[in-house]
C-alpha cells in the first residue's frame, strides 16, 4: 500500500542533492533526516485540544512503511526514531526487521535512534535521576534495548534527551545525589557501547526546561562541564536543537560555536521557535539567516562527522493535510539548502574570515604570542604596560557592515562585498 502516491511534492529550488558545493554534494554536506515522532506519530493534540489529524496509517507496520515511503519521496537518505514511535507499546525487536527491510529497499540510513524516557508514568520524577533505583534500572533496560536496535540498524549516532532529568522544587530534591546518578548512567552507557562495538557517536541533546522546570543538561556549556566532571568529555558529543538554544537564552550559532570550541559538536535538530511563545514550538526552519550562520561555522570546522540536520519539526495544528507534511519538510530543506549555498559563498570569497583574522591579528605578533605561550607573567605584562605607556585605541567591530553584507548575499548570491 502506498500512502502518498497521489501527492506530488513541490519541487526543490535550492536543494539539489547531487550538486557539488565546495567539493562535496549537497546531500553529503547536509545529511538531512526526517523524524518519526512529529511526522508520523503526532496526531495534532495540544494542551487544550484533541487529535485533529486523520492519518491513513493505522497499525505500527503501516506507520513504518508510510515513514520510509515519505522519506524516499523527498529524496532524503536519513531518519531518526524513538523506541515508542515505531514499536508503540510492544517490544522494539518486533519491528526492527521491517525497518531494516525498508531501509535496504529504499537505500535509507539511520541517523540516530533514541529511547523515550519521558512519556511513561514510571518516569514522572525522572529516569536516570529518579529517587528510585528501580526506575534508574528500568531506564538502563530501555536504553540498552534501543541502543541494541540502533546498532543492529547501523545507526550513525545514539541520542539522549533528558526531558525529565531535572527537578521541580529543591525542597524535595537531593541534587548532588541526582547528578551523580546521571554521571553513573552515562558512564555505564559509554562502557556498554564499547562492549558491543557500536561505532556511532553518543550524543546528548541540551534543553534548559520543558517538561521539567530545571533540566540538568541546560545548554552546551553546562553539558561540557558535567561531562568533564565525570571524565566523559571524550565519550559524548552534543545534538544541538535550534529551539532549545533559544529557550536557554542563546542562538543556534552560539551553541554550535561553543560546541566546536570544545570539540563537542555532533549533530543538529533543525527547527525553530516562535519569538512570542516561550515553549518548544518545533516549527520547520524558515530563517535562512540563522542557518547560514550555523552552516558557516560547521563548514569552517570541516563539516559533519557522524551527525546531520535532523528535521525535528512539526507542521502547525491547522495544517491538516498530508500535503502539509511535504510543505513543512520542503520548507525546512530549502531553508537549509539555501543557507548552505550562502555559507559556501562566504567561505569561497573569504571576506568574513579576513575580517576576523584582522580583528585578532595582534595575537600573531611577538607580544601576543608571548602572552599566550605563558612566557610573560602577570607582573611582566603589567610592567610592560607601565614602561611603554600602552594605551590601546578602540576600533570598530563593523557589525552593521557585516549584517548588510550577509543580507546582500542572501538576496543575490553573488560576490557583493561592499569594500
Ligand atoms: C524534545 C526533543 C526531542 C528529542 C528526541 O524537545 O527535541 O524531540 O530530539 O528525544
Ligand atoms: Ni530534538
Ligand atoms: Ni525539542
């Protein structure tokens, strides 16, 4: 049975999977992926309203087939799933065979798998950070089963998103105990990964709150500090979500830059929030500027290793039709594809890199190098300033010039350097 045979998705203008950009095809650069949960499981419920979507797939097997058919129709190569997305309440091993078959048939790969440790009532007070060790143990069991399935399906990564790893009130919480439990959980998982020879990357997805008020993996900086404390900074990388970045008071490029600076960059959950709503609205990316800046950083860093752009996004509740699922994905894909072209252009002209290089060129002088290599002490530096009457002149950061330059590239996509 085909679920989408009567739908002809709108054509891509920017996304040409086989087009070469800086020596790699667009699909190799972007590694775009469709997620099961928002696209094939969500029924359009919200806090105030019931299901509104009438999807033609009814059983879990139909849902899986529909998922792979949809991805192929979009000419994409990757997908992501939670255990409960594909297995409903049953055992994951019952559907892994069908998933493997569909992947093989349609040449689709698994970007990452994950376990849903938030929905079941046993996780009311957290999974790894639950006050009850038997809940911790249940989470271990569930993650083991899901990692085993991810391994069997040759997943490129495995993701942990800790929606209930946090707390509501410190009055009933032993925070040090909970944090140590989380450290123990992540160490056990890293050991198990090596034991079974899973070659993918373990990824933590930061989010500051929602559903829990205070979440332990608040942002990339917080995750790095946590991993370091537990000696795990070489075992995990981050899966950065645009909407989570904004919830934590940052931007997607900020989180990506922070991760790159700490060798922690893994993958992206591509979506965006609404500036007027304070929650994870998970809209399809439409902001080319944000994604241009993000891709610029990723390309400068050599591109994705095991990660990619997972469209962790859902259509609006009023977008009732199957066609809307295509429009949503095409919107996200086109935004990211145009952003890639823009970012490649920025890199080819080298104009921005030159601005940044000049801004920091003082650090390439002997004086700068001596400070950074530790050859000068605090006192020596101070004496130098006193003796030489050092009085640095402020210089312009040229922010408006750069933003104007970016806007022109976005509009024209040709060399539009102003100076
Ligand atoms: C929720 C997260 C979730 C993860 C996977 O906010 O974005 O969708 O990506 O568990
Ligand atoms: Ni996500
Ligand atoms: Ni999210």
